[in-house]
C-alpha cells in the first residue's frame, strides 16, 4: 500500500511532467486550482471581493489565494513563495542551425545549469508561442533534442576533467539534414496547432524528457528534473488546496501561494520576485476588503512569508564542501536555511516560527548553513522581504545534484514540506 509520501511523490512527478517550462507550471497550477474550486481571474478584469479561492497567471508566474469568512481590511497574509523556472537552455531567435549533415538548435544558456548533466539524454522543447494577433499558445514536444558527448576514443583525457564551452559544445542535435531545408520553429508551431508564419515571438526552453522515478533499497529516493523548484510549487499547491477546503476558524489570515518566474536569472522581471506582481495582487485583495493605506500597512506588518526553495543535502563523496557541524540529509526533513550575510532572510523569529510549525505538523527539520569558504546562492526570500517589508523565513527540501538536468530528493521530504506549508497557511 503506497504511503502518503509515496502518493505525494507520484503526484509531484505528474506535475513535473505537465510543467516542462515556467509557462506550463503556471498553467498547470491554475488548472489544478480551478478543478479544486478556485476561480481563475484575469488581471484586466474586476475581481470578486468576497471570501473564496482565487488565482491569477502572469506569464510564467502564478499567484493564488484563499480569503476566509471573516477576513477584513487588516487581515494579515501567509505567503508561501516559490519559483517556476529552472536552469536550462533557451532557443535563440534563429533556432534552426547545423553543420556537417546534422540539424542543430541554437540555444542560449538560461541560469546556471550543470552542463555535463545535460549530455547524452533526450530532451523536450517547451514554452509559449505568441502570434501576431497577440494570442499565446503553449507548446511542448516529446523527446526531440540531445547534446551528444564526444567519445572517449577521441578524447582520452575526458575522465581527467571535462571542459565544456557553452557556445562551442552546447549545441544540441535534433535530426539529420541541412538547415536550409529544416524549420525548428515550424515544427513547434505545428505541435501548437498554429501557422508558423503567424508566430511573432517565442519563449521556449529545453527540459528533461525522462519520467520521474521512485527508487532505492527501500524506495526512499526520488529523482526528477526541475525539483528546484517545482517541489516547492507543488507543495504550496497541495497545502493551499487543503487549507482552503478546511479553513481555520475566525478568518485569522489570508493564505497566498506566490510562484514567481525568473528566479534562476535574478528575478528582475514583471513576473519575478523583484517585480510588482505580488504587491499588485496583495493591494487588490486589500482593495476588495475595503482596506485604506494604513490598513494595508498593518496587514503587511502582521504577515509572514515562507520562502520555499530547494537546498543542499550532504554529499557523501564531498563532505568537506559542507559546514562541518551541519549535515542535512535526504529524508531528514525540510531545511531551515540560514545565512549571516542575508543571502537567506531567516532570522531568530523566523526560525522559531518554523520550529513551531514543524512541531505542530509532527515533521522533523534540519538547519542548513554554508561552509564559510563556499558562499551560498540566494533565494526570493530577501527580495520579497526588501520589497514589501514582510517577515520572511527561508526553507526548502534538501537535494543532491542541484541544477542538474535530473535532481535527487528523499521520498519523504516533499510531502513533509507540504504538511508544514499547510500548517503555515492556517497559522
């Protein structure tokens, strides 16, 4: 009999396969919420003002919220923030290239992928096509591309250290022939059901085509593409639906899932965490509840933001790269991410809140702090805290192989994060 954690992982796998691009992730999240009774809104239309569940999509970002009975102008927010994008390769404006009898795709590196992990695996293309009339069309192919590695017979030193040039070596093949007689964009247009001549622009990335898998001696491991950070988006979706179906009494807070785009490239976009999307939505929610300017400030002062993004588990072959006193492991529970230099936004009140939530949810948790010689990356947590002044704590599930085409998690941790997120929404 599958456990709750196993069922959660299987559903996470389905979510990942339905979300090969940020645009697909936002659309799939909105679809799931719509089936759960949420009303999917348009930014250009007037929004309902009463209690209920709502969602809105802006490009590759999704914000959804649940307004309980009894909510008023100063009701605070409980915001779980995540991101829909992952490191990858994005099609260039002239995508059909090739030489020496091979068809290749012109791609630009998106974010910081581990280049070697993308070699010798089948890849999909996915994203959006925009036609001259302004229509947006999601498109996703089956296995189509591959970055073939040079055989060891032609590079006897490859196992001494592989060096990949982003421009020279990361040009995937997708068929045989001459570029003059091929059209990769036309292939995508056909898959989307539109005329290639009508396509005026496109945002298309590569994604791993392999299905996620549960494996290990006791089926305790879970491998998948885009766990950074669809694991957090999916946990937030599950938690928001459950909190909406069984709200806490009294309308103590408004639960919000904010799944931003472009985190892997700095978040500076209209759909990224440094942009105005979340602020716009919170202001419109407040308007619907009759909030004046002072009411909004009081609501934000009483709010919390749980910034959920994947973190690093201890690697058994590289233990010296980790902090010697903090060794988070897979299936040890979600991470509380701490950094003295504010690369993560967690402070003492945030740490105390997360500890209390995990206790209530009966979920173990682990601290993550970086080795001083290896500074960590950052998250949307400090960005949202800076932009809105909301108290923020950074968390996430532990992973190995972060930024690989296929990442590794523990089976238990995604489910545990969803349980803690549900408690957070009810807090």
